[in-house]
C-alpha cells in the first residue's frame, strides 16, 4: 500500500502524489507518542525520502486533516512541530512550504 498526499500544483490546483518509500500514515493512538508527533515524523519522512521537495506548497491544514483522518488541531500542532524542526515555513496569505535547506551552512 502507498501513502499519498495532495500538494499544490499551482494557483488553485493540487496534485496527488503517491509515495512508495514511506509507509502510509497509521497513527498509534494507544502508544506513548502523541498523534501530532507521529504526523510530523511522517511528513519529515516524506521530505527525507525526496517525495516532498523544498519549495513544495502543502495543502491547507483543514484539507490535511481530512486527508490524514485526524483532527484539525492535530495537524496544526504537527505543523508547529515541523516549523520548530525548521522543515517547513509558513507565509501568511500564501501557505505553508517545505523549507529550502541552506547547503552553505554545512561547509
């Protein structure tokens, strides 16, 4: 089974990407890890697998909640976690994007 996520393909349109390398998101509601952390880890795995590339616009938080089958506030907390990890950046009025990595910082 593949995981999938709708991403922006330009103004007003979205594209569904199928992700073969990252297992589908299946939250463990009985375990010790909060679902928002599990969701943030899943999106980070998509970035690390190259399925979500720098500059990619993520869907609106409410749309992501529907796609992942979680509460809207769970997605909001996951987005906050990803911002703290510096994996995404949100531009008010434009959306949330996968952050561009500064390769010069590694030199």
